[in-house]
């Protein structure tokens, strides 16, 4: 058993053990959950230590036959992109447990059990190298999130939970159809083997086939991202979920979609992806602007952050479909940034809710007076989310915009509007919640950060600054992988888009 | 038919499961007046014993004496053994929750168990039959016993309605089937499936009109038995009215047996005219999936909902049947796997319903499950597994069932059927989720608070299929390998 398997299966084992803890001792469930998730995080840091940053290849590969007919393997491995996403999941899970410590009193045992199961599903999604296994994890991660929203959410939780489940399910059955179709063509689910067949020309899809398969995968991913106009489940799910659910949903689950596009859609169906790119980019830009405009008018903090996610994820999709090295790097970096900064936003909004029991902006005001440290933390997060230089989002947005400018300058012009708008809605919210007259309710109920909450906020802020100031710690392995993906999208495709960093282009040319 | 049908010991061993069941059934009838009903679990125990013994006998017969029995009237092959064991398992899972159910309804009799055993004996004959007349005999034994079982709670008006409806429509269906048999005999002069096949492929093949007519008539009869659209109208009323353990049994046992017959007749005898019946099966599959899943959305009674869901699941198996002629092993193997997975998850789900339904089966609305997750977490967790499996979430048997079926459908280029089928299964997620919502996300009502802890039998009836469902979802190979291998023996 290598370290990657340990990191994957530890949350599952922890989940099974958590089920055995008696209901009468919720504290034991909490302690167990935090211990297990911190252990997972520490082990995943070990992955980072052994990770070879100089290559785009898959590392820590495990390939065990699972089912013989059809030939399904338990195949997992990590590359420079998936490793960061796994770390993001393992980093956020303990923080989510901490923010739920007091907020979740009802059925605490099940709550933490589901959170651990969710962690297992999410890590699995990012590691699976067998299309079938990928689908399994994709669906498995759905179930705990469904319960997290449906049981511990706010008033309209049931509606939101069911909508979330059905939207994802509808998309994923299309993906399943495509996966089975590919299997029938290739007799394998192994993703590396399929890519290998494609690049060596042993397998080729007709343009029509490629388009349909691409769409089947893409719609499943686009629902998860969510790409305008498939985003309508997101505001409901984010708003109704408990704080920990919102954090995991926004920070990690949405990345399942963008990761899927990057890891599966582009290399498997390069020419369809390029053909559809202009349309998708238009949808992404609509999402950026529409998400920002709708966020501006929200009276509810969580809904505002939720719509800001639609806007931010639009940047990620734009970056991916710019088909430039910078755009792809920026997209991946933005995936991580969004995880950190929006995760932090939802976490701190959760802390506010715990105190004031309201998400309405109008119920707040003057929080900065009552809770200065909390306000400072929120301010830093807000600025990060807007894209202030030296904080993380700036790097990602800059790369995405530059990448898209290389592809088509008009895209950049429209997308930049979103950056401006994000400053408007975030700062305006900050102003209404934290400044102004101190609301009497706020004075009575809102107190400053406690030790446990410091433990949540500090790691977030450290990451925001680190990722903003020294992106070199994170980007090089990402760049290796995105360059490879970019190469793979040039298989069977006439050269149209030249990127500014032709790292592997010569190799691709030679291959052809 | 052989000229000199002599018995020999081997034939008796091949027929042993049916013998055990019939003997025990008769014994139970005789013991009925003798045993004290109030305090005794003897009936249940005896029928469990018989079912386990019959299951073992079926395996024994296959491992030692596989082959045709009684001059080719029965065929003890892997296919038959698979379904024999399956119907025995369904029987066991019906008997287990019926202990507490019958006590609660104050209706403990030997009659119930005897009828159940007869019905299973009939199904066991059906699945091993290699001659149309034997199919018919098995079908009748199975059906007549189940008509009575459906009306077993004779003071219940709905049970009576269910029984009469099931009987009337069922008799029609069997009559259709018998007509089909008659026509085939008229055309080909034989009722042996293999011989029919030979006759259809031979030089002087009979007129396609008549063979088509016969196939169509049999299709109607069998489609009724498996509750595939457009012959599904009886299912909701019967499942709702019948006592819950019986409804569980009807939705799994007779259905699996009828599908076994379906596969054997259409893939052995009528395979040469597959191009003719494939579109019909295709249409029926599509209709069943659409009608079943959409009608289930509107139900508030959980038994009715499960009835419509069983129509939809019949549709999925029909997809496999439609794919079978072009991908023989894949399609049949997938159908077999699906029926096994479906039997486990559906019987399990019904067992939970029988547990919460209360005296006189008053609480069978979905809302009566409110807060079950808090009051009886174990029960709720088991039902969750079954429902997730019915939705088709990975790591459950239901998922692999669907996966294998739609894979063979895609292999046969039934792309649209696959896409529509999978989309309707996403629709289906809605009504299954509604049960989960009520169980976990609604506050417990008085009804759920009053539920007693489950009895031992019931617990076994839930845990066994739950383990089975998860096992099929994580290690599907064991069953699938066997299904695939036995599917190839068909012709």
C-alpha cells in the first residue's frame, strides 16, 4: 500500500469507525473526526514531500484489477494538478470540522461521519485514473453532500438537496453513457491507455462521435462547475447548506467539474473541445458578468458569495478554453485560489451566522466595532476574493486574463468587467455588514474570534498570502501538467492557437 | 417427447428442489390444524428449512447431475440453477419478515407458508422448463398460489380487490400464453424449445405470420407477468392491496421466473426471428421505463410507488432483452445480474415497509416514514442502501445491474434507448430521494415513535439483502461470471 492509497482510504476507514461511535457521545465523534482528518492532512503533506516536481507524469500510481469483466481497475495516481486538489480537500476538511464544532449539535455523529465520507469521495475523484472508478467516486461524493445539505441545512434545505442531487445525477448519467460508449470502442476504462491510443492513432473518433462524447462529458462537468445557464442549483445548495457543507461544496466540489474538463474533456476530445471553445467561452463570460451582477443585488450573504462563485468559476472555464499555457495555468491556480478564498468567505459567514443567527445583510452593521479581529480576517478574505495584488486570486485572474488575451483580446475586455464588478459587490457587502451604526443585536451577540476559530481563520489567511506572494511554490508542477494537456489537445488538430510558452510544442510536432 | 419416459434416479435428483418444496408445502397444510397458531413459529421455521434445503438441492443437482431431465422436459443448467437459487432466496427473504408481520396481523397459519412454497415450486419449474407445456404448468402453479396469497388477509377489502384483479388479469395473460403455445405446436409440431428453434431455422420453416403470432401471444402473456408496459396496469393495485411480504414476493420471485422464461423462450426458440420481436421488446422497454418512472413520481403510498418502480425496473431488464440477440452473453448475463440485484434491493425495501406499516397495514404512506432515521437508525440505514441501489448509485448492486444492461445496449447500438433509459433513471432518483428526505429530514411523527424495535427475523431480512446489495456492488464479478457462463449455455 503506498502513501496515496493511505491518504485515500484513511477517511473511509475513519468514516466506518465513526459509524460505530455511540450517538450519546457527540464529543467523541468530533474528536475522532478532527484527529482522523488532521492525520489525513499530515499524510497528504507527505505526498508533497515525495512528489517529483520536475515531471508532468502521473506519480504514486497504483493499479489493482478490481472487476475482470468488464475490465475495471482500481487505478489511482496523482499529477501536479490533482495533487493540489487533494491537498485542498485534506486541508479544508479539518477546518470544516472546526467550524461545525459548536454549530452542529443535532445528530453530530452522522454529520462528522458524512464529512469524512465526503472527503473520501472527493479525494477519489481527483485521483481516479480509470474512467469507471472516476464515475464511482463522482457519484459517491454526491451522497454525503446530499445528506449534509438535507439534514443540517437551513429552511429550504430539502428543496436544495434534492435539486442538487438531481442536477448532478442528470449530468452524470450522460457521462456514464459516454464512458460505456468509449469502453465499447476501446475495451478499456484505463484513462492513460485511452489517451495513449488516441495519441498513437490507434483510436480515433469521427468528428460527430467526438462532439457527442465531448458534450456528454462536458454537460456533466459544466453542471458541477457550474457554467451559466446550468448554475441554478448552486445558489440554493450553497445557501441552504450548513457552513461546512458550503465550504466543501464551493471550495472542492465545484473543482470536480473544472478538473474533469481539464483532465478528461480536453485530452480525450481535443478537436471537439476546440470547436466548442468559442461557445463555451461566451457562456463563461456571461457567467462572469451575470454572476457578478446578480451577486450585487443579493440581500443574503451566502447567496452573494454563491453567485460570486459562479462569476469566479467563469474565469476558470475561460482560462481552460483559451488553450494557452498561461490561461490553463491561471485556471488551475484559480481553482485553488477560489477554494481557499471562497472557502474562507463561507467559513467566516458561518461564524457570523453562529453568532447572530441570520444571513441577511440588513441584520448586521458595525460588526467591526464588536468583533475587530473577525472583521480583519473577513477583510483580508474579501480583498483576496476581489483580486488584490499580493493576495492569491490576483495571480490566478491575471494569468487567466493574460492567457485569454493571447487567444482573443475581446474576451479579456469582457471578462475584466467581472473583476471590477467583484470589487463592487464584495466591498459593498463588507461596508454594510462591518461598518456603519452598530446594530444592537450585533452588539449583544457578535463576539470576537475564539481560539478554535483562530485555528480556522489563520490557516486560510496564511494560504492566501503565501499563494499571492510566492506562487512559485505552487505553479511549476501545475505548469508541467497543463503543458502536457495542451500538447494532447493538439493531436489531430490543425495549429491555430499559438501559445506564448511553447514548452512541449516541438515534442508534439515530432510526434506527429 | 420421448417414446419411453422411464424414471431414473438422476432425473429425481434434478427435480429434487421442487419435490422438497411440494412435500413441505403439503406437510404444512396437514400440520395446520395440529400446531398451536398463536405461539408457534413452527410454520415459518419449517418453510425456511424447506427453502434452504431446496436451494441446496438445486446447487447439488447442478454440480452433480447437470443436464436434461425427464427426456428433455426440464433442463438443469447454470441458467436454471441461477434462477432456482434466486427464487429460493426471495422465498427466504419473504418468510423472514413475515414472522412478525403475520403475528401483528393475527394471521399466522400454515396456509400462508404452504402457498408460498407452492408458488416457489412453480417458479422453480418455470425456470428449468425446456418445453412450453412445462413452462405453462410452472406458470400456473406459481400464479394460482400467488393469486391466493395476494388476498391472504381476507378481511381486508383492498387485499380482496388485489386478489380478484390479479386473478382475472392473470388468467387472461396465461390464456394468451397458452394460445401461443397452441399455435406453435400447430406450426412446428413440437413444444420442445430446442426443437422449435430447429424447426424455425430449417428448410421448410413455417409461415412467419403464424410464428410471429405465437411469439406475440407469448410476449403478451409474459409481459403481463413481468409487469412490463403496456401490460402493467394491474401491478400498482395488486402490490398496494396485497399484504406487504406478499407484495415483496410478487415483485421479485414471479418476476424473476417470468423473465427467465422470457429469456429462455425468446433466446432459444425464437432467436431465429429476433429481428421481428426486437423492436417490440424495444418499445415495451421504453414504455415501461417512462410510464413506471413518471407514474411513480406522483405516488404518495410507498407500496404503490415501489410498484411503479418495479414496472420501470422491468423496463430496464427489457432493455437487456432487446440487446440480447446482438450481444447474446452480455444481454442475458446483464438481465440475470440485474434480476438478482433487483430481487435483493426490492425485497429489502418492502421488508422495511412491512415493518413500519403497523397493524392492518394502515401506515403505508411515504409520510409514515417520517423521522425513521432518528427513531430506528438501523432500519433507516438499510432502507437507504436499498433506495440508493434502486437509484443506481455506485457501490451497490443496482448500479452494476444498470451498468451491465446499458453497456450491452450500447454494444447493440441501442444508443437512444440507453440515453432515454438513463435519463428516466435520473428522474427516478427524485421519488426514491423523497423517501430518504422523509426518513432523515422530517421530524418523527407519533406513528414512527410508536414503532417497536425490529424482531430478529426482520433484522435478518434486512441485513442479508443489504449485505448482498453491497456485495454485488463491490464484487459484482462472482455473480456476473456465473451469469455470463450460464447465459452461453442457452441454445
